C-alpha cells in the first residue's frame, strides 16, 4: 500500500473507531494518526499471534480497514484510560 492508501485507511479506521468508542474528536490529522498507528499495532500483533506473513494487510481492502479499526479502537481506549485528550487544553489558566 502506498502512503495515500495508508492515510485513507487510517482516516476511515480512526473515524469508525472514534464513533464506536465514543472518544472526543481529535481533528482530521489526529484521527488519521490514530488509525494508522492502530493499524500498525494490530497488524504487528496479528503477525506475532499467528506467526504467518499476512499479505491481506498490504492491500487496500476491508481486511485492512478492519484490522486498523480494531487497533485504532484499542489505541483510543488506552488513550481514554490514560486521560489524554490529544494535547488540547479546555481553558486558559491565568
């Protein structure tokens, strides 16, 4: 997959995961980063768990989106448990 396809899969997976988890909005770039990182983590865990090389995740298809969705949802749950909100501040302190 090329970089554009990774970005599209990350955006789709991050957006779906954000809705499923109920996480606050993180913006387009934040959603894309969460989706791509989630896809990388979930793909690596899948390869470790099965011990096989997975060619499916190298293509732009539903399998790639599903794995990225699962990873992004897990990443969002971890971020929510840690308590980070994407680096945004809710109010100005004086």
